[in-house]
């Protein structure tokens, strides 16, 4: 869904409606997939800044669309859903990169998300404690 939104720039409601017309799954999986896609799309500006900062020597628009959207979903989870263990987020993103990306995609995705995680952990430890 996020990949389709990125390429076509159609409204997310239209993307999700079209996506589910040709796919079936459980209600729980559908809800999780939509939560991640909509969350990453709605925070795309902030997420893209984090990706650009972490992907040194890469302009966002030069990153393959598949990799860019796997990074967006992973970054969204790391940044906005901290209750999901970071190791799980990275593992799932690498698995998606293996399945849908090019040969170098898994290492690239892992490196960029690991850098984002490091930035987040640095920011979280630097925040004053209540």
C-alpha cells in the first residue's frame, strides 16, 4: 500500500480500497497493515528526514522505491511505535528487503534503520528524566 501511494500519490483511502479488492487476509492482519501504511504515510515528511540523515551519501529520491518504503515502515515503527521491540522491526524490514528488494537491499535497509535507531536512542537518553 505504501509503495503504491509513493508511486501513484493517490489518496490513501483509494489505495487501501484498491489493495483489499485483490487481496484477502484476517481482520487483524488487515488492521495492522493499514495502521503501518497509514502511519508511515501520515508521518512521511518526518520519517523521510530521518532516513535522509541516516542514509549518508544517498538522496531519498535515489533510493529504490521498494527500499524507500520498507525504510519508511521500519522508521515509522521505530519512531512512533516504540512498544514494538527494535530487533523485531529491523528483522521484519530485512526480511521484506530480502523478499522484495535487490541483492544489496537487506544490508542497506538494516544499516539505515540501525542508524535511525542509534539516533533515537541518543535522543531518548539525552531527554531529561521526569
